[in-house]
């Protein structure tokens, strides 16, 4: 019998957890409670399945899950390519532990976390596809920011000190000739809700926020608008690269033993991602149905979440370029070293 396990969280908790997820994507994303023995693939708890058993898949609250909702619905209706157990988590550490211990087979996680896990498990994790590009935006209530150059001398509120949002902002600023340490003031907040409050209190405030928090903030303040798309600004600096927010990963041991099942899952993912982008209202209802976040927010946020599915050589090229930028700023952000070619799972035709 197919089962679908989803943790329901309140709206406020979902948004808070998502902000923490985006901010918590550096080297400390893997729980310190995991012992050295736990990190060895050979000592992982085996959950090998026969083809008829369900695949255990973890997703997170936030944009990295929303391109999968059509597959989740097909699974609920009994028409998916495989039988799946889906579980929605609010914390990346829970998914990390589940993958390391062999309790999960597949997961949708932040891109740099995939690299951290690959290094921590000595190659026990593979990346099989990109499911989300950039979700960060510069927002303001005024009309002063029309290019990155306009950020010079300004105070920018953001979350994620010492993690990927900070490294992304620094890359964008540096690439446009602005010293991140002296050319602007970056004021970090512990969670996005604090930034929303700062924007409401200060009409001159400028912030960098992720979706769906951009939508939440704009719902609370009708003067707020998107000034810059960080993904577009990244691509101006690197026409062959982009921001890679979310990826699909699998345990190598499981993938090697269940190649056909994994390939079938990856084959139905592109249609699901397209469904989210092309059927916003219906997808938004599914997003709420599966406990990812509220439909009202999803309807407005989906067009800005860069939901996609990219695999094969294009996936490898984009992830490599993105991780290289993070590595240059802080090697710990990708687990101490860049992953090898065996990190990238290629479907064999």
C-alpha cells in the first residue's frame, strides 16, 4: 500500500523554518551530533528495497519542494512511476541525518548541502538534478535601486551570515566593483521576519530576501517592490553560470541498487516542474495540501521561484560553477573541497 507522510506545520513556523533553511546552508548544516562512524557509507543503516517497496523521499518547506507536487499528487492517486513515501521537513539537519543513516533514499536539498554531504560521506551522496535556481531578491519601498551600482553606500538587511546568502551577495557586489566590507553596510538579522519588520518601520530600508518571504513582505507592505533579481545579476557576471538553490540527491548505495527506479523518478520530474510553472493556481493548492506553504502565498511566489529541472551535463556544469564561487569565498560552505566527477549522477540512455 502506498503511504504519504507529511508533517503539517503552521504558516508562521513554515516561513520561519524556510528562512532558517536558506540561512543554514553552510558547513554546519550537517548536525554535529552525527558521529564519525555515522558518516561512513559502509556503516550506514541499510534500507535497500525490492522494486515494489516505496522510495523514501524528503523535501523541505520552501521553493525547493514545489516543483515536485505533481509527482506527490500522482503518488497519492496511485499513478506515479514508483511508489513513494514523501516527508516534508522544516530543517535541513533532519534530512542530512536521514540520508547519512540510510533512512532516506532521495531528497531535495540546498545545492551546497549536497556537496557538504558528499564530502562528509566520502562520496556516498550523488546529485541527480537541479530543481530550483535563484530565489533571492533585492527589495525596497523607495525608487533608488535600479542597478547593483545603486547599492553603493547603502545599508542592506539580510539573513544568512556566514552562509550562502552572504556569499551570493558578496559575489554580486564584488563583481560590480563594490567592496562588500567598505562599500556597503550589510546588516544581518537572525530571521526574515525581522527584516520584514525593519522594512515596515523604515521607508528607506533595502533588503535581500528569499521567496516566499518576498511575497509575504510585499503582502504586508504595498509600497514594497522588487528592485533587483539576484539570479539575473549573477548571470550578468557569469553568462554560463547561475544561482543553484536546490538539487535532487540520492544515496549512492541506494541509487546503484535501484537505477531503474531512480531513472523513472527523474523522468517524471520535468513534467512536474512544468506543471507547477504552468498551472499556478492548481499547483498552489497542492503546495498547501502537502504542507509546504500556504496556497495564497504560493500563487504569488511561484513565478519568482525559478522552478526547473535540469540534469545531465548541463546540471554538472551549472553546479560546478556555482560551487566554485562558494568555495572561493569559504571552502567550508561546500564541505571543505569541491566534489569530484562521481558526485554527478548521469542517466544512461
